[in-house]
């Protein structure tokens, strides 16, 4: 006969199952033990959050107690935050103070991260640096073959991001060279492009917003960055609400939840109401079933479905351009956006209806024929985009089998297109 576990045994089994259903506790890993000790030495105490690996989101923080609305999730003391003040109080400070023209707060933080990473065991920030990602999935680091599979307008923004980081590197080379007295090794080797890209991605994806007073030693770009060790393990969900700010009384950065969270579940925060293209561009990930996501329709696709012989075509295009109705045309979870339908209605105006274009832009119904034609064309565009997305997914699948080294980045682009496909299929059902 099977021996009964007893109440303690059953509780232990439930706890064990929880860790596998929700997330695998990683507190025992040496890098997290060292990080927690390092934070404790700086005044941080945390009893409820544990680093864990989750099936859907990867690394994150789980709670060991149920969280209620208005509960404090985390309170990270000022001493734990990495800001431009940290940089200025380091050996880099005197070099920044005398450098002209002044560098930006962003470059100051990038320089500090690269220098500390290079210092290795000697770095006071080593326990934090050890838990930072070694690589990132931001578009700036995507190979051309992968970036070309991104949807518009993300593809264009990704290229702009890449150009901006390259320019940042080129314009900072002279400053990096001025730091040579601090290093035995050549600064050109330490502060190379890949090191800057890593530091830039770290700051772009992991900093919290924290306004600092303007300092003369920096350029006029806003000094609003702070890296927050441990706190930055919290992942984003579009379905939660939080209140986050630096508390002047406690001198700590605090996050309060406006959502409930069950024991052993992952604790989420919200980075803002961002769609998936913005999330991928800024943070290098995609959120499943993101309510803020939509699929963009380019003006080229829009015009494919209208006869080129329409005598008023150019006038209609001019009106749409002048009133900013050729941008931000989308399909969402609830079908074509009002802006997209309005643009389609204006382009569908008959010769005898053209004088009503102002009423169309205001949302008035011009005729049943006009309404129906706009919906029919919306359905055609939607089906075209579904086919196009399926074709891109096939290309991604073929690349995945041929290019093992690109698998991680391809999986991300695939996730983005799969989310787009869900939205388009939902829109097609509505239409």
C-alpha cells in the first residue's frame, strides 16, 4: 500500500509543482547569491521576490507571497542605482569634466559599463555585470538577412537605430582615446563597436526613467537614465498596471502594483502601452496577444486597390496627404482602424460624391455604396496582408533550417509576424 504523504509532504509537492508550472526558482545560482549579497550591502532587503526561469518569458522575478492591489513590489535604495553620479564619482569623472565638447549622459553611462566590464574581478559592479545579458535581440544587432524580414515601418526604424549607434560610436572615438592613461591595453581594443553596441543595448532596454539635474559637464541631452540591479529582472506585460517613481523621502526607487498576483507567479510591470513593433525596437522582445498591437498598411498597398484611371485620384491623394491620412493606417484586434476606413471611404468617393470629402474626413456616411466599397477594399487588403505574412513566415522557416547562428533572432521576427497574422485573421473575421 502506498504510504500517505501527510500534510507537510502534500504542501511540499504542491510547492514543487508550482515551481515547474509557473517558473523554476534560480535563487540558488551563484550569480544571484552574489548579487543579493551585493545589494544587501547597499541597504536592499527583499523577502518576496525570487529570480526564476519562466517558459514564456525566460528570466524574471516570481513572488513568494500573493500580491494585492497597491502592494509594494520592490524598493531599491539610491545606493544600488547606477546613474551619471556613479560615473562622475569613478575614475572616469575627471576625464569627463575636462572633455570638450561635453559628452552626453548616455555616452557617460556606456563608457562606464564598458570600463567596468573590462575591469572584470576588480569592478565594484561585477555582481551586477555578471547577471546582465551577454547579447541582446534589439534590431541594432540584427544581420541584414533578418532585418530585411521585419515589417514596415519597423524595418526603416531599425535601420535608423543602427545608423544612430554607429554615429554615436564614431563621434565618441576621440573621447575614448582620451581615457588611455587609465588602461594598460589600447582603448581602441576596449572601446570597440561591439562593446558600445552591448552597452547601448543594456541602457536602452534596462534603464528606468529618473530625472537628474542638468550638469555642465554633460551635453544638453536629458539625463534621465538609471540602471536598477535586480529590479530590471521584472518583465513587461501589457495587461498589468503599476506605479513607479523615485521616492524622495525613502531615497529609493519604488514600484507599486495596481494588479493582483498569485503566490509563485511571475511579477510583471508595464513599460507603457507599446505595440509589438515598438517593444521589439526598444526592448528586443514581442508580447503575446498584445492589446496595443496593430498591423500597418502602407500607402503603396492602399493605392494598389484603386483604379489608376480615377480622374480625381491625384486630388484625393493630395487631400489624404494634407490631412495626414496616409500614415498610421492599421488593422487591429477589432478590425480596420477608423483612420484606415476613412482613407478608404475618401478614395472610394464617386465623381458625384467628391465634393463631400470634408464630411468623409469627419466620419459622416456619404452613401451605402461608398460604405460597402470601403469595407470590400479593406477585406481585400486584409487578405493580401495575410498572404504576404504567410509568405514571410515561410521564408523565416527556410532560413531557420539553413542558418543555425541566426535562430534566436529569426524566432523573434517569426513571433512578431505570428502576432500580426493573428490580428489580420481576427480582422478578416470581422470584415
